[in-house]
C-alpha cells in the first residue's frame, strides 16, 4: 500500500468512518479495486492532506461543488456527514444549499435539500419512520 | 429602493466595491435594470445578509460552486476578488480550484486557474504586461 | 408576510394548487422554511408576476429549460402540470421535449418523456395501474 | 438533396436568412459538410416543420434551452435573431433570460444577457462603436 | 418506413436487440411514436451507418460521452450492453469509466460504475440476488 | 520526482510533446506547480499507463468526453493533437464530434468542430492566415 493511500485512509476515516467501510467493501470497490484505491489516494492522500486549506473549509468546498453540479448522490451525503463530524452546524449546511440557488438555480438547491433531508433534520429516526408509514 | 436592495448593496460594496460600480453601470444593467436590481436583492439582500453562514464561508461556497460548474466568467473573478478582500489567502483559493478537480475533473480546475491567474499571482501588473508583450 | 410572497402565492396557486400545498407542507419546507418562502417570492413574486411575458410563454420557458438541463425531478413535473392547467396541449409538451433533443441530445429528451409520461398520456390511472401490475 | 433538407432550408431561411448563409459557407460546413446538412435536416426538416408547435413557441423553447445550458455561443444568438424576426419582442427575450435565473442561476442569465446585448438593445451601432472606443 | 429507419433498425438490432424491442414497445414510444422513430433514424440510420468510424469506436464514444455527462440512465446501460456484444471487454469498459474521472470528476465515474455494476461483473445473477437479500 | 510523475511524463510526451512543454512552463503551472504535477501524475501516470485500454482508445474516450461536456478549451485541442499523432484519422475525429450531437446536442458538436477546425482541416497554415486576414 502506497504512502498516499495510507495518508488518504487516515483522513477519510477521520471524516467518514462509516461511509468509508461501506465504500471499501462495496460492490463497486470489488468491481474496480484499483479505482477504489485511487478514489482514496488522489482526493484524500494528495489533496485533503495538504495544509493549504483546513478540513472544515474543504468540506464547505465539497458540499458547495457537489450541490452546484446537481449531483445529489452518495458523494454529497458522505460530505454532509463529514462536515457534521467536523463541527459544521446543520443550519450552515442548509444555508450552503440555499446559497447554491444563486449559482445553479432553485432545482439544484431543492434537490440537495431533499436528498440530504434526513441528515440535516433533528427529527429522530423513529419519528421519521412513522411519518413515512403515514402515522406521523 | 427596497430595503432588500439597500441591505444587498451594503454587503456587495463591502465584498467588491469596484466590481459593483462596474456592474451597476454596465450595459447589461442598462438593458435589464430590473434584473440588475434582483441580482443585488436576492443574492446579497436575501441570502448573504443572513447570519447562518459567515461571509468568508459564503465566498468559499461561491468560488467552489462556480469553479465546479466550469463557469469561469466575470462571476468567478468577482468572487475571487471578494474572497481576497475578506482575507482569504491566494494560496487557499488556488487550493480550492485544485480540490474542485475531484468533483468536476481537471479541465474545470485548469480553466479556473487560467481565468483567475492574474488575480492569484503576486506578479505586479507591469511584469505581466511585459510578459504578454513577449519581453518578459 | 411580504407583499412579494402574497403576490407569488397567488400566481403559484393559479399554476399548481395541488403541488403548492404539497410543497409548502413538505419536509424540505419544514427543514428550510425561509428557503421555501424564497422559492415562492423570487420565481413567482418577482418574475412570474411581471407583465413582460405571459404565463403560457413562461411555462414553455420553464419546461424547455428544465428538460434541457436534464433535470427531470419534481420541478419539471410541477411545470408540466401547470402548463396543462393553462391550456397548453399535451401534444405541445411532448413536442417541446422532442425539440430539446436538438440542444441537449436524445437522452435528455427521452428522460423527460419517461419522467412525465403519466402526466402526458391520456390513459386513465386505472389502466396504468393494471399495466404496471402486469395485467395490462 | 433530400426532401427533409429542402423542407429544413425553407424554414431555416424564414427564421434566419443571414445566419443561414453564413453557416452554410462557414469553415465548419466546409470541414464537415454532411454534418452541416444534418444540422438542417434534423432540427429544421424533421422537428421545426411539424405542426404540433408553432414557430414562435419553438423559438421560446430554443432560447430558454440554450440559455439554461449556459451555452451563449452562435446558436443562442441565431435564435435570438430568429425570434425577433418572428415578432417576439426584445423585452420578452430579456424576460426569458431573467426567468432562466430561476432554473440555472444568475450567472447563466447574466452570461446570456451579456452575449446577446447588442441584439437586444435599441442603441444604434454607431453609438455602440463610440462607447466601446471610450467616447460614449 | 423510411430508408433511414430501416438502415437504423438493422444497426440497432445488431447492437442491442433486446433493448431495442423494449424501447420500441415502451410507453415512451407509445406516447411519442415519431420521436421513437427519430431516435432510430438520426443516431443509427444517419450516423452509426457511416463508414468513417467503426462500430467498436462508436460504442467507446457513446460510453465515454454518456458517463462524462453523468447520465447513468438506460442509455448508458444500453451502450454498455452493445459494447459487450461487439467484443469490448468488461475490463475495458470499467477502464473507460475510470478514465472519465479525469474529465468530469470522481462522482461521475463512481455513478457510472454503480449504475452498470451488474452488467460489468461476472457474478451470476443468482449470487447477486442472494447478496441483495443479505444471504451472500 | 515520483515514479508516477516520470511514468506520466513519458506518456504525455509521447502524446503531445509540444503541448506538454507549453503546459509545464505555463503561468498556471507557475501559479500551482503542485497541481501541474498532479495533472501529469493522475491522468497519465496512474490511468493512461495502465494496460487495460490501449492509447488509441483512450484518446477516443478523451475526445468524446470533452466534446460531450461542451468543453472546447485547450484540453480538447491537446487531445485532438494527441489522437492525430497516434494515427487517428482527422475524418474519424470529425465523426466523433458529429456523433456527440446524439448525446449532448448540436451546439456541443458544432462548438467542438469550430474550436478544433484548424487542427482538423488540411488547409496549410499560410492559407489559413490569409483567410483570417481577409485575403483568402
């Protein structure tokens, strides 16, 4: 294992330990193990490990970039969790999504809010489950 | 003039006084004066004026979002200047552009670096002029 | 409530009364109530309320823009319904989606047709349900 | 020459006779003559020639789609000219660009206004030339 | 039926006979039969039928273009199947998705790998079903 | 210098020796030397150096991806040159741009043809210069 990989894993673990395990044992990682390695090495080992920008700022950048691209998949959710772990307030993340409407329009902002709703609300999971079941 | 507009102008001036004058007297503002007003009211009067996110974070968000969308026009340049005024280091902005390569690829990052090169370098304008004239 | 909001709600109700209630009581609106308000104020209160373009033309613009961006989420569906309410023929909306293939390619057009299929067909809901259940 | 081509040329001429000549004798048409033919046949011969949507609506669709995609090249300008020829008011086109900010953000709208400014203003060309020369 | 359609059908059948039937009898084809015809005529009848590029290269182009646009819908899956039928190795397709990360970033590449996972793995369907059921 | 960098430089030189020198001594490389290094290491050192896809196919992928994203900047031109050096015919590259119209629409295809026109035509540079000077 390259030094870049080890450095990357260390940061990725700090940011998103649960998501990391999930990713590393995912079927995509099984299908393209070299790419799973590169997806640790380049983003986290090469870039996130640099001192020029602190981790908190990096997570704001990740969230803003992904929301602006209207990419509301697992990557956005992973970075929302990571930002929360680093102490970014949920209200700040909601605010970033709102601000993104300026640059990429309302649909991108609304899609981001919808797709990360459960990560940004303080409703407990049981309440959420009830609501979905129509009993809330 | 609406309260939103006045609140927006105050913030926009703080961020980018030169660019603001340029924008408000531009031919686009002449062609669509109501839109020029809305472009102050909504982004700055409604969103930037909120306390939920500090101005520095808002500029990181703006720069990341615009670079990720591969939009390297006057908006990106305006926000790079605004971020610099707020004390964001040039090395931090370069780093944001580098990080954006993770989410939108190398061309978007290289285009952002190219388009804002003169705002991010410490070379004095005279040197730059010489270089362009082939005497550098 | 601001005048812009009241003006916006009036237009939004005219365009999409069902969708509007759904939106205003949605979990996203609960999570980011200020953004839900802005999503009425700016699009409907500030822009749709202007005389420079009639409502029918505005709905053609909304449908064309969203389909061209390959954004086939709730926004596109909302505007397809609104256009229908304003008297735009279903065949016209199908034709807009077809025309969008010129500017953004066949996948965007096919995705729009797929995602709004049920709103554009004249098949009654019961038939549709049967078909999905494999009895059609 | 196919029937589709002849049908397409007829419509394209009606929409944009100057731009058409320019396009058909352009270096791109010289490099890829078959594609220049297809760019008449498919958009104009196959789609614009259909009765399901009138020409005015088709031009609103074209302008909205291209502006929303933040594509402000020759295609957008061609369709702005075509719309004007069909009687769409310049104020309506400005309004479409403004509305596009809802779906794709302010930069796309501002870029469209900037790129088509000369086609949408009533300033005479001499005034424009003077202004650019700094004498305006 | 036009000659272009017949020529297109012949190629489309060669590439993706199963998907073709599915497409031609789909509800979208029912809703917009003329567009379903055009979606054969233009891509396959006009372009794929030309000698200037061999079919294998065309499928590499299709897969790269769709993955780069982060469009992971039925079109991408159809072309992955077509490429496989033409003898493109699954490892080559995985590699194309990996390479696309250079131009459009890691999320687009990961989304493509996720969305076509079942077409690119050699796991038999029964194993896959078990795994999904949590017994794998 | 890392092994990845040396491996990357070797491939990049083979593909585009002129463009490479230009890039490595560019002002962007001066501003962000670490990113210039990464732009060799990751694309060429990590990905292009792998055996899973031959260089010719990799260049088809690069050209298709960049054209589909409507990115007609220096990256597209670099890869058009590289493909030509590897023996891809100019007519094949023109054909790729044409095919991209299927997936991303006519404007993207026309923009790619326009932006790379001089690299794809057989007109000698002197003729081109004359033509631009209006004497052609």
